[in-house]
C-alpha cells in the first residue's frame, strides 16, 4: 500500500514537472510571454501568506483546513467502514478459534 502511494505521488510530481517543462518550451519557441499560458504549478509568498496554484486552481491553507474538517466529519461515521471492521474482527476471531481447535 505504501509503495503504491509513493509511486502515485512520484507519478503526479513527474506529470506536473513535465507540464511545467512543456510550458517553458512553448514560451521559448514563441519568443514572448502570452497571458493565456499559465504555469502548471506556481507558489507565491507575500509576508506570512503563501498561496499556491495548481493548473490554474488557487489553493490556500484555509481551503485545506476546511477540506480536512469536512473529511473528519464524513469519516466520523462511515457505515461501510464500521461494517468492514466488524466483519474482519469476526473472521479473525473465527479463524483463531478454528486454529485453536485444530492444534489442541
């Protein structure tokens, strides 16, 4: 699972880097900057505020905090997650009893 997450993150970073390099190549070919072309990733720092933009979508720390809070509220009770945990506990208990029955 960890390998999959690391590989997916690496692929995402590679794609964004490739898009940025392609954008820079287009600027070099044209010879001038066009307002219609945007950077794939841009980070601007002004004082204590840091603002980031990925593919033209602005991201701020307030957005991230709100999304984190919403995810925590959604995760507070997930019916399928709780049913999966109960099922796995039941299967684990049954297999433990079966192994004890066989080995005794």
